[in-house]
């Protein structure tokens, strides 16, 4: 009887640990996806503005440095390239 309880408790503990790890991974993926959407939105706004006035720009938005030109849009954070779209 005691062995059955220990086995059940072990299985339950493994399942709880597995659930916690998966939940943490899901939250991490959601944060990353939200950041990608925000960066894509910033890039779209920058390219839309470029299409209106055709001027190269460098500006800061939401903690990111955005550089837009005829050939590319680059978004950096602390000199690390976070998002880029180039024209080919």
C-alpha cells in the first residue's frame, strides 16, 4: 500500500514539474511573438512614413533605434540588430 502511494506521488510530481516547464516555455514564446509583432508594426510605420516623404530617417521609438532608407529598415536595441527588412 505504501509503495503504491509513493509511485502515485512520484508520477504526480513528475507531471506537475512537466506542466510548470511547459507553461514557462509557452510564456517565453508568447513574449517573443509579441515582441516580433511590435517590431514588425514599428517597421511598417517607418516604411509608410518613408513612402510619404522619401527621406532617410533615424529615430527612437519604444526604446528601439529605427533606421529607414530606400534599401532597408533596421531596428536595433542597444546596438543589437533586432529586426531588419531589406530590399533586393
